[in-house]
C-alpha cells in the first residue's frame, strides 16, 4: 500500500485523475495526496453557482480558492469511500512538489491531460516536461480514457535489461485486480532466466513474454482492444520540445489512448 500524489488545478481535465483512481479500482494505495497547482490567470469554477473565478488578483485569494476547491474534491472522494485517507496541499513550484514527495514518501504521481494533438503538447511542453523530470514515476492519463469493467486489466511493461527490470517490476505492487502482466521486449534482447521467472512468480499474477518487431506504442494499441492497459514505460530517451517524435518517444505515449507510467 502506498501514497499517491494527484496534481490538480481546478480544471475538469485534471479531475479525470480522481475519476480514474476511484472508478478503475486498480491502484493500490493507502492515502491520496492532493496537490493544487497555483497557476497565474487560471480559472476556478465557483462551487455554488458554477461561475468562474480568476485566481490572478492576489496570491492570498488564490490560496483561499484552492482550499475551497480541495475541500470539494475531498468530499467527492469521501462520498465514494469514506475510509480513503486524504491529505491536501497547495503548491506553487516544482520545489514544493519535491518537498511533498520527500516528506510524504510518495510512491507514484498522477496527472490527467488532453494532449490529444501534437500542437497542444508542444505548446505546453515546458510545464509538462518539468513534471516528467520531477515526478518519478508519473502516471499520465488521457482525459478521454474510460476504464471498461467488462475488459480485463493488463499491466504491460517493457524490458530494458535484466538488472533494471528486476528493480522496476516491483512497481506492479502499486496496482491491484490485475489479470495479467505482459512483458514486451525487442528481438533477441531478453533471456528467460530462473531469477526472472522466480521474481514474476512471486506476484501471483499470470504473465507472458511477448517479442515485438514494431513499436511498444503499437503493441499498447493492440492490447487495449480487449484490455484496460496500463503501460509502465522505462525509457532512457528524454522528453524534448522538438516538433518531431520517434516511434517509441515519450511524446507519442503522452498523446496516446491508454494510461502510461513514465519513469
């Protein structure tokens, strides 16, 4: 059981993270750490009459509005499950996030977004890049993604090498109600050693190895036809703001249709 940090900013776009956590029932956590990100000129809906307030007048006013908003979100969570432990924070910098991660021992962070088009992604790339470089691991959820209860839950993870894999595979423990683990690897890159098999057996979840010839991205798309896929993507490639992407670049997964864990 772990602490999960959820980034919020008053928008319905970011609130999809809450919907995913509560609706999918696959994330294993003991506490939700809600972090409201103060942003200049950001609109916050007035709770009472659905009108919008602007938080650019004073920092103090913005903090007051964030507390009202976080109270609203906390009540939504408690109405679903009153046993869920919730803590709230208002943050105004990446350093604030780092401090919370350190003090609260956060295991994973979550952000929802609508980067369904490349131009949207690159237009706001600087802020998102700072999240990716700071929050490890970061679960990125497309705001139009809907968890389908009729589908099985598949935790897909790529295989960089055995040493790294043995470290990152433990992240599967942050999830529950999984039906299968799919380990994807490129041609001739993997050996099914006894150490590896024993490690996977310890999770008591059916697993499969799958060699792919094209891209991880295409495999995610194939799997999600019949599964709710969460892809744990370990990549040595960094997020860039250049207006081109490679077949397995981080940018491509951010604008994809399935949740992806970036590490």
